[in-house]
């Protein structure tokens, strides 16, 4: 499985994302720019320039018409994917750390940082899809401050007006965005900061990865922990393979201690775990520093990882990946 090395960023990657069709890969990093690539050959299609600080997060709608990005320059930007034009800018008192579209593509949720006396805030904006997209509302449809530990990641669930959040304390929660009320929480979902959250295709479960060296699959309605994958290194990102029973985990030692560590000890590999058996089944090496973000192709044909080293590595799975016996060699006999 030879990777395609994508060199378009000068600093460490913060998030990568495939579009719904899987033909485009979007990447953002600490160098202020967002790149878009063809996923089949790694060719760079274009660059979105406009932010004046680290771009922490991005998301693209299901039609690949609009993209939204949040950055350390305290702005949230809406882009036209095709032309690369910035259509609208929302400004906040603090940095935007996470952003996500809902399933209908008509709303976005964003988290702004708790800093300089400002509380962590979650805002939901309506996206006007009529016309050229420049006519957006400046004010959020809903806004609230989560009580207690600050939120680090969020996404919409399949229940209307309910979002799933991960927090600095390690808890996960469900919030009603209309009232700002916390509907349910699991205080002990993780023992440390939740670094990443990725939903399954049908939004019924999701995977979170944490600084506490574990990734967990949660039911998005009851918040029950379904599966746990424990490693010996902090995890920055975890992704679900939509077609095979595998999860992909990426992380590595904290960036500050990387210089004192050899590659082998740093654990900078992408790890493949069996989703059902909770066993590690393989590793893919390559990055020269911690893996910050992982995304799996929507068709399950490959995956991409973005690292502290500034590289995106795009892998297309070999034939052998699809031919492996998923549940051991024994045949399952179903009796009438």
C-alpha cells in the first residue's frame, strides 16, 4: 500500500475531510490556508486563502457546493468550493475550534474557545442556500454556553436540534440547541480531553478519541459506550471504515516531546483495530511526528492521514485488505 504524499502545507495539519463523493480531499493546517486535492491521484486542485491564523477546522456540505472553516483569527468563513471565493465571514471574540454541517446542509454548528474572559460558546447558524450564498444571517439561530467543562468537538445527531459534544474533561453530552439544555451526559466517557469525534454514516453511533490513550464508540442516543480501543499513546483522531469492521486510530506522543523520541517509540503509526473484537489487526507507518487527523474515504477504498510533520498521506487499500477473513476462519452455521 504505497501512499501518495501530499505536500501543500508548511505547518502541522489540523483536520482533513473527504467530500461525500470521496473524489475530493480538503485539508487545513496551522499555516492559514486550506487545500483541496483530487483523492485518486493526490493532485492539488486549489487553495482557499483568507484566514489570518491557524485554520483549526473545516467541513463541506453533501453537494460539495459550500465549505465552512473556523480559525484562530476568530472567524468562521463560508466558501464556494468550486470558485474558491469566500462568500461570508462571521466574527467572534475568540477562536473557532470546531465546525460541522447538519445532514440537510442548511445549518452549521460551531464551537468557540474559552479564553480572555469569554466562555466557551456553541452557536448554530442557518445557511441560506438560495442565490450565490453571500446572503447569510450575521446572528446565530441558537447560541448557548455549555456549563462545566468546555466543549472541544461537536456534531449534529439524527435527532433534529440535538448535537453531540465531547469535552475537555473527557465527558460526552447531548444538547438541545434550541434551549441550550444538556439532555444527557456521560461524565466518565474518557479520562482526559476528547480530541476528535466522527459520526457513522447513519449517525446512530460515533467514535471519539482522547488524550487518555483510548478511542470509544458511543451510541448517539443513549451515550452508552459500545466499544473501547485502548493504546499506549495519546490519540488525536479516530475514524470508522464504512464498509469493513475496522476503526483507524492515529496519535502519538505530544508534539513537545517528539524531538526527544525515536520514531519507533513515538508510535506515529496509523493503527487498524477490529471494530467488533477490539483487537489491533495492523499498523501503517510513515509520518515523522504525531498523526493529528485521519479520514476514511466514504466508499471505504482508502484513507488519508495528516500529521504534525505537515504532510498528508493518501492511501488506497490493496486488494488483500478487502479479501481478508473478517471474523476469523471458522464458518458461521445458522440453524433453522
